[in-house]
C-alpha cells in the first residue's frame, strides 16, 4: 500500500510541475506579445543535445551528391 501512495505522490508532483511550467511558459509568451502554441507531443519544447550526423548519399542515376539527415 505504501508503494501505491508513493507512486501517486510522484504522479501528483509530476503533474503539478508540468502544468505549472506550461502555464509559466504561456504567461511569458503572452507578456512578450507572442502567440502561445501548445505542443502535446513535446510540451516543454525539449530538444536532443547530441549532434546530428549528416550522411552524404551518392545519387547513382545523376552522379550528384545529396546530403541527408539521420
């Protein structure tokens, strides 16, 4: 029973921080005169910090190089 209450306390804290951060982000955007957009897939707009590898692909039919992202 103690594990369930710990899990519920963690989920409650997580939701408070997530909703509070989103509201803070909305307030800052509105004070700056910008439009607030809510992205449900990435609500805090977190981005990967590792570098993007670029791969050079040789187009055999034209003999030209095109650069692609992974």
